């Protein structure tokens, strides 16, 4: 699908045009399943109505950063009523604009707060049946050296991985680009992969966000091939504006083909801002599937 192409519109019934069955990135029953990120998609609706809308659009799973304003029992009911799986949640973070807005994992002297956040995140993840907890790295405080921040972060992640062991929840960590997340501790895929390797890939995987990877590093297919062995989850959006695939610079059929070649069968979170509404923008799914079948 060419960059800048507009997705196909909805059918006369109001549903997106896509192949029968759950939405996937690519063609065939082994193509990775797509999860709707309910912070970004279906924002035309109140949060609690987004579950039903995601299921109606063909999603089999959902993810969102912060379940904490809602009791787990309420979220479980929404998932069950819609027939959806909770794929991923984030660890707790501070208020927007606060020093803790992206977590405190790299903040020296905040181990107690970090551990309390992990306990709460694991509680919610297990209650919701989410197999993945994204542990936010944090923004490096101005008065803290890179070396001290790194030592603090690795110590905290190792503790969290040990705490999560046996719960059925795997931790994931994510590199974010410096344009959208200035000062974020994990700014490169290689650094995140090194942490996962040090702590243990069976306990800590990468949340490999292809939007962040393209903005920060480019050469996306090579980056994908290099770091996919560490990845437990993927997220997608199209640069430069973080909109749906097909509206930016990434060749998504080629991405789908690379995932097929690598045998990736995990989930892919749709973490993008639709240009003209969620459902009208979902035509890209069928377009990528059709193109991926013939992409060499």
C-alpha cells in the first residue's frame, strides 16, 4: 500500500471491510492477531463502550495503558461481554506533566514506589488475564548520571522479573523515540534488548513498537529482523504523524511479509490516531493482507 493512501471506507452496515474472522496483520490463519489499543482507537465513544465497538470491528483482543481508574471486576465484565482478550497493560505511572509520568524504574531512591507499582500492575494483569505487563522505564532525572540511571533500572527490572515469575505474566520493556518521548531512558532497541538479555529473555521481552523504531532508527526491516527474537509484543502506527498504516512512510505489506518469514505469531497492538475515525480507517487491514500474499 503506497504511503499516503487512504483506507477503504466502511461497508453499508457500518462495519469495516475485512476478511472474515479476527483482524490480523497479513493473510492466513497464522498471521499475527491485531489488538485494539483503547486509549487510541474508538475514542469517538466513552471508554466502556469501546470494548463492544472493538469486538464489532473484528478485533479479538485489546490493550490500554492504564486500567487503574476502573475496578478489575468491571473491566473483566466488559471483556467478557464483548468476547475479548486482554493482551497487555502498562505498569502504573504518574500524572501527565509530572516527573513520574513515564514511570520511575530508572529513578534512584524510588525503589519502594517502583515495587508498589509492579505489585499493582501484576494484580491487575492477573485479574484481567493479561499475559503481558509493560514496565515503563521513566525519564532520566536531570541530576542523575546515565550510569546511575542504568544501574537503578536494571536492578529494578531484575526485581520485577523475579516478582512476576510464576504469575503467568511476562514483563515487556519498550524503547521510545526521543522526539515523542524526550529524555526517556530506553531510546534504542539495542539497549532494550541488552537489558532483556541480561535479566533473561524468558522473563523479560521487548515491546517492539515499529513507529518508535522507525522514527528513532529507520532501516525498519533490518531493525525488525535483528530484534524480533527478543519481542513478546509489537505495536504499530505510521510515521510521521502516528496515524493508521497506509497514511505515512512505512511499507506495511513488506513488514507483514517479514513477520511471516520470521514466524512471528504474537499479538500486534494498534496504537495509532485514526485520521478520519476508527472504523472508516480500518480498510488498511484488508489492503495489507491482500498485498502481503504477493509481496516477495
